[in-house]
């Protein structure tokens, strides 16, 4: 099978073709501009590939309600021209094949379940911490949508005792994304996170916020693995700091060996690295072709 995959980010689009084994055979990337400017490039890329299905993992928020006439639309994003855009409909007009559609972080979680760090598991939570903070949830063998879809990047956390930064989220100010996303790190400290040394206090503070959020997810959803991706998590020292914060926040309450004894294999980086999103989009395309049971 030849399956098309789109990892639609707010800054960059990545398109690729792959097969049912999860192998990405070719890929291309280009900046995210207006829908017409961006998707004309995607259509041109897929035009002669003979794709049998296309999977899309997209920035959002998205309409994921199959019963809604607006299913497949981007909704309230501030990204210029994308609010209300019929993403799935546009691709179907050009390619009359099955189209799988989900959030970019749900796609990444799905890719990790199929071929990555959560392979074989029936549950995981995937965080991406970069320009924003997104959370994808795979529970009891299905991607979770619910009323809209999980927006765990906007949960509220306790403020660090030494943090006077007001937060950067235009909706909530000091939610998790407003305090812990890459732009918040840069705004708080005056330089990009990549320029800060490993022993800078920024990382203890970052781990404090992410650790609280992850502890909350463990208590609420009880996932069998937590995967942390995105540009901020390229700072590998964060993993040990975050595990410490999660352990302290849970304080022995969750009496599972994975928490008490094996945190190093419970909170982990993506097995697919920076390719989790595109591989997840590929998995969505395969699922669409095979005719999935309706997700949660």
C-alpha cells in the first residue's frame, strides 16, 4: 500500500508517503502559510504518488465530531486564514480516497503505539512541548476525542514559588502552555531555551510545571506510558528532573511498580524521535483505509 501522511504544524507542514509497515519512503517540508498556499503544495506533492489513503495530524483546535457537518474543519485557531477551514474536504476534493484526521498530538501518540515507545500498549499519553504544549491521549485501545479533543496544554498548575512571570497564553495567561512552552521560556529569561546552560534554574522551573501536569494525568487517566516530545524536550536533563517532580507530586499514592521503581521506563522520549507526528499521520491513513471502529 502507498499511504500519504501530513503532519500539519502551525509553523511547518511535513508531507510524506509510506507503507503499511510504518516505513516513510519519502518526505517534504514547507512553511505553513494560508490554506490555499500551503495545501496547493501538498496536493502537488501527492499528485502522482498513487496514494490509496491519506492521514492528517493537524494543529487545531479541530472539529472531530463525525456527525457534525463541520467535521474535518479547523476551528478557533488564530493562524491566519485557517479558522473555519475545511481541511478534510479540501483534500478529498483532490484525492477521492479515505482520509484519516486527528490532532497532531493524537497522531503522534498513535504512531508511538504502532511503532514507537508505547508499541503493543493499550494506553499512553503523548506530550509535545515546543512552540505550544499539546497532549494526545490513547486509552483502552482508542484515540480519545470526547466533547472536542484533549487540550491538556491549557491545564492550570500551581505557580513555582520563585516565578514572577505572568504567563504567555492569550486565553489563560499562566496555564501550562503559558508558563512552560518554548516562547514562555524565552520571554521569561530573555533568551531562547537552547541558549541556556544545563544547570540554569530555568530547567528546574520547567520540570516543576511539567511534573505537576503529568502527575495530574497519571491520577486522572492512569496511562501505561507517558511520552514527552517536542523541541523543549531535546534538553535531555529535563527527563530526570521531571521524573523527580512527578514522584514527589504523587508522594507514593499510585502504588504501581512503574511509578515507584521504574520511572525511567515510564516517562520516556518518543521511540520515533521527531518523526512521531508523520508516522502517526501514516497510521491514521492506514486506519482510514482499513475502516476503523469509531473512536471515543
